[in-house]
């Protein structure tokens, strides 16, 4: 392939010199420090910014870095902030307590009234008073054995305590005692000389 004809006469710019090396304006070669300086500055700048940001965030949230001490006035605040951040606020519930139902006497419980004195009809009078009070299974008998120091109402189990107290109140007796051997399968009332019918 041939070169097309050049219509202009040759001048000094068309002649290539024999001297070696670049012609015109050229930059001098850069030193190693000049090449590395921008990278070093970027690393230092970002390291400083990252440290400042982390320090700010830790102090803002109340978190301490290793080796830092928490001021006394901030300890309660940071603990309450962390507690509120981890647990949702509890909504107070105002559920009223269930109404307490007072136990009622079981008037169908068998009650035996014992006369431990020589007074005739004392057990019958006590049984009549209990029947008037609402008890439905009342019997009167004479007492055998060692009599108590005062008139006493004995009951066989804890669930009969209220019923025994009601029987004692009907008879004006103040001593009520849990004693299965003395009460048999229900309630036993032992009347001694202090009882007034």
C-alpha cells in the first residue's frame, strides 16, 4: 500500500532528528512519597472519623469502652435506658382480685351433744338450741370418759371448722378444738357444768 502524495513542501518539523529522548513538555518522574501520600492521608482521615463516630455512639447509648469508667450520675440512667431498650413497656393491668367467699356452715353435718354433768336434760337442751339454729342432724347422749375442763366443741376435719364454730356460737361455747378421735365423723359437743342453757 503506497502513501498518498503530500501536497505541501517539507519543513523542519517533518525532519526527525537523530537525538534520543522525548521532545516537548514532559513531567518529571514522581517520588515514592508523592505517590503514597494521598493513600496515607485517606487512611488516616477515615480512621480518625471512624474512631470519633464509634466513641460518640458508645457514649450516646451509655455503653462504655474497655477501660472507661461510668460516672455515678449516669449509672442509673444507662441501666434504665438499656432496660427500656430491651423490654417493651409493660401496660399496667388492673384485674380486680376475685371476691372472697366466706365459707358457710354445713348444717347437715351430724352433731352429737354430750351431757358430762349430773344435770338432767342438759344435752337435750343443747340439742334443741342447735336445731333452732338450723342444724338438722342433732342427737343428745350422756358422756362417758374424762370430761374437759370447759364445755368444748370438737370437730373431725378442717373443712368442718366453720360448722363447729357456728355450733359453738349457738351454744355460747368459746372452746372449739380439732380432734378427730373426740369428734368421730362429725361434730361432738361436750357440755360440762359451765354451760348455761
